[in-house]
C-alpha cells in the first residue's frame, strides 16, 4: 500500500494558513491534494436565507466534520472522494461536488481543525499559524469584501459577535495540539521552504 501523509494547517482567521497550504500544494504539484474545512459547512438548505445569515459559522457545530474525517480516511486509503462545494454568498452548499483523487500528501487547512480530537487523530503533522490579531482582521475584511461580496459592516459585526469570541474559546486553545507553531503562514518563505523540503524527503 502507498504510504500517505496528512498535513493539517490551522490558525485564526486571516492568519495566512490558506496561503501556506496553497504554497505547499503548488510546490509539491500532483503529489499533493488540498482540502479546506470550509468546504464542509453544513447545508442549512432547509432554512431561509435571512436565518442562515444569522448563524454562528465560527462554532464547531457549523461544520460537518464527521464527513471530512471520513473523506480524509478514504483519501489516506487510496480512494477518491466527492467533496462538497460551499457558497459563502448564499451560505449553503451547491448541488455539485468535486472529485478529489488521493495523493501522497493530503493537506487540510481550517480555523477549527485542531478542536476535534478524532480529526486530529487523522493528521500526521499539525501546524498552527500564529499571526497578530490586527493583521488577521485586516486580511479578513479584505477577503470577505472582495471575494465573498460582504459589506464592511457585516464583516465587522460578525468578527465582534462570533469570530473573536469563538477564536478565544476554540481556536487559540487548540494551538497546544500543534507539532509546530509558526508565524505569518505562507508569507513566511523560510518556513514554507522548510516544510516543503521535509515533505519532499518523505516523497523520496
């Protein structure tokens, strides 16, 4: 059986974990696949749009983590998966799915990755990205306004009401489970090179 490794990258919103994950994926090419915990937000298609807008998307219960765990185990066993496609505009999943084929390195990134014990157990390497809260907020505003069609007011309200409280309750405490804590995520080129070099040695 082909040996596969699962690399988990967690950290607060806007920490640079997605940039780091994409940097590793781009360096390793076809030897790696990348999944985001965000793909696995609950459908909530039985609720009106207005009610979906008011949900707390920063709580672990907002995600179908059990499905992600099953998908990671299948990929690790060499099986393909059909991963969900989530719309941040409508706050629900689309009907379509995307096939993800297994690779030797399976990268998963997300804010709440290390909060769930069973999910942690699937990972072989756990990296926590530690970035100043002011920088993280600025990056989140830029992303949500430019990429997700959100208003500045709604982004700030969500940050104050759910993002920061849930970060303090779930995300920050989960850093203790990391094997490595790094600053600035994918913007830290030295760390990016170190991690990719280590994974390349695993690939042989």
